[in-house]
C-alpha cells in the first residue's frame, strides 16, 4: 500500500499538471516545472523509483503467490491493469526520463504534445489516453479495496468517487486543449526551430539506442511474467505431488485440497461461502476460524496474521486463526466465526467490541402481555401489525436511551445496554429506557387502543452483570448476542412481574450500580429459578415513575 500510495500521489500530481492545459499553455509549462522540481528532488526521486520497482515486483509476486483469484470481484481486473501499465508506458518513460539521464535531452510539454498530436499516428495518441485511464483505474481500485474496511473512509466514499471522476476528466481535457494549442503554435514561423532542435529531441543514433533499450525492457518484462506463470505451474505440480489434506467445516462439509492451500483459497476453490471483506490480504479479521482439536500441528502465524489477531484480542488463543493466512499441512477441522452474508455487520460489531470478550452489560427483557387474547379476537395480519407496533415502540425507546435491541423473541425483545458505556451509565440508561417504554406504550394505546379489547400492557425485567459476547446460530442464521447468568436473571425477573403485579422488576444490585438511593424504591427478596441464594429486587408498579428517581439522583449529585 505504501508504494502504491507514492505512485498514486505521482499520478495526481501529473494529472493536475495536465489539467492546467485548460487554462493556457503558459500555465501548463509553469506547472511542469514545479512538478519536476518536486519529483526529481533526490530523496523524493529515490522514494519514487524505489516504489515503482517494489510495486511492480509485488504485482509479479501476487501473480505467483495467489493460488486462486476471486474472479467475481475487481481483483483480477486490478492485477491485469497493473501488469499492463509498464508495457504501455515504457516508451514514454524512456523517451522522457532515460533520454534526459543518458543524453541530457530536455523534452517538455511542447515536444511531447507535438509528438503525440502532430508527428505520430493517431493510434499513439489513443494509446496515451488509454495509459492515463488504465493507471488511474488501477490506483482507484487499490484505494477502494484498502479504504472500504475503514469506517471513517467509507463515509467519504461519495466525495472520493467524485474526485476519481473529476481529476482524470480534467487531465484529459487539459491534454486535449494543450494539443490544440500546440497544433496552432507549430504553424507559426520559427516555432519548430525553437522547440524541435537536436538538444530537445536527440540525434538519430541516440533514438536508436533508446529504442533498443525499450525492446530489451519489453522482452525482459514479458520474460518475468512468463517466469511467474511457470512458477505457478511448478508449484501446483509440487503441491499435488506433496499430497492432499482434508478440511472439515464443523460437521457440515469436508473437502480435499493440496497441501499449502490456505483455508480461504480452499473455500473459494470449492465455492463454499466464506466471509472475507479485504479479499484475503490480512487487512481485516472477518475470515477468522476457530480450529477444532489440537492447534499444535498448525504452522505458526506470520507476523501479519499475529498482528491482526492481536488487534481483535485473539492473539493469545491458538485456536483462532485467519483463514486467508493459514496454510495447513495436516487434516483440519474448524468453524468459521463470521457468517459470509453478515460479514459487514460482523465487522461493524467487531469494531465496537471483541467477539468472545467478557464484559459488564445490562440486559432488559420486555414482553407484551395478553398477546394470546389479542390473537383470539383479531385476524392474523392484525395481530402481527399490533405486535410489530409494540416492538417498534419499545425499540425506539431503547435506542433513544443508548441501548441496542438485540433479539426479538415472539412478542418480546431482549435489549442490551453498556456496549459503549460504563456500568453506571448502562444501568441508568436501562432504567431511563424502562420509563421511556412506558411513555411510548401509552402513546401507542392512544393511537390503536380503541381497536383493542383492553390497553396494551407489558412486563420488564432488568439485571446487569458480566456476560460473554458472541455469535450463536447456524451458518447464515447467526445472531450476535450476550450469554451469561445476568441475561437469564433478567428473563426470570420479567416473568416474575406477572406474579408480583408490577410493570418493571429490577435487581437491587443494578439500582446500587446506577447510583440511586436505597430508599427510592421498595425492595423484597425473591427466589430466582436456577440460583441458590435469594435476590433482593425492586418491584416498580408503574414504569413511568422510574424517571423521577433518576432525576432526583442527578439533582443530588449536582
């Protein structure tokens, strides 16, 4: 990426220089002086030509190293365009830069524009236009693949797309306008004597030498591409001779692949969906797998893989590996962590927390009371409509108070608080959400209550504690949720609101964590199924009353 960014910066500088042709020939000439002064400054020149060499070498290495390309993506197009650029641009580079280095020939815009628009056939002109577009598209694809996994950059994508279209358009228009100006100027007396001298074009012998260098470059570059393809074929033969291994996707499917194939390449080869946002470049962690069995026989993670795993908190777990980097040498059983169709959602969730992380969350269960009675007196469509309106009102209240609706279970919902907040803030937000839910349900009753046999009622259970974050389910039916005793307790408290005749039942421990005075609400001890010790809870008859206690505690703190 670093070498590519250096080359893309050169492209931007060069294209903006071309764009000055839309102003005047003088602006074009002045711009190229600044352009050359910067890029021919020795440290910058070393960086630039080093980046050219490294980037070209890496392109050839990708051709050798990648076992399989994702032909349904832009990756093959990017590689094809990148490898074609040196063949399309070599004569331009040799004619301008190498001629200056070897023979001190100074070709600037007058000579270049005259050559393309007057001296050479039209085919050479279109070749230069093609080079401008191919190099630009190749660079834009690389930037897109790099930036699409970065949340801040994704918000800027519309603006970047506008620049990606505007810059080459202005460059081509400037190149065209400069060519027209050169054609008009070339017909003036004395112009060719001043701009087409031997000092500016070189001698015939010098040009023949440069042509031979160009021919040697073409044969050498095509030879390198040929060697890369031969290396791919030889490696494929060696891998097939080295034997096959079996990869087992949990209990669902097994495949046989040659040794040395990465897990992600094996999935792509056999058309098995596998999450991979970055395309197998070890820039994200969405292709993560969990190895089933002893991971001791696996090759050690590379430095890049170790860095990515450490960044998501999985560096200490040897059973978590990146599918794009792991090349097993023995039979392997594993489970993908992220479902392929939910890779984007998993990536967003992974930015906020680590899958498998233990942390403090507040769980809230909200249940619609009397849904069976509603279903007995209404058509199925009407029942679904009422339940959806209730779940929508609850979800809006939860989101407004900093929570996240997590699972919808029939006519109830599990909401989580504390994904981005401290335990105290999470507890207070959950209590505030309970009061907001009461207000939202009152409003809903005002809208549709006249069509119901009785007003909509609800029960809420709230409890906080340490939980394990993770995805549960099967294949494409995975959901992100929290697992732990506190989640179960919140569900039990919600069930107990029916027996205790209250709307909300929250644990006294949550009240204390929220920083609310002990005398704010009544308490009582209850037996919780699945727990040995009784729990002290706070039954709240009317959930809307919770807001007053929160306001009083905030005034006390102030």
